[in-house]
């Protein structure tokens, strides 16, 4: 049921760390909250290997199709 390849998962995890750091250091208010939520979503999808948006758009980077 995974639809993300290994490089996709690595990039998502690195971007999640970047978004979290930017939210912690440079942004306030609702933008900080948005970056935290986006970061959490990216960590969840990178660890599970499943992206719901990819499912709706019929995208598969795992190479299994």
C-alpha cells in the first residue's frame, strides 16, 4: 500500500526538519503553526510511506507499478 519511493521519503523527512526549524527560529503566529502542522504531516507520510494526496492523484514513486 506504500506509494512513496525511498528518495521521496528522504526528501520529505529533510523538508520536515527544515520546516520545523524555520517555524521555530524565524516565524511567529499562524505561520509557525502552519509550518509545524506541515512538518508533522511530512514526518508521518515519510515514516509510513503512504501519501493520501498521491493516492487521489494516482502517483506512485515506489516503483511497484
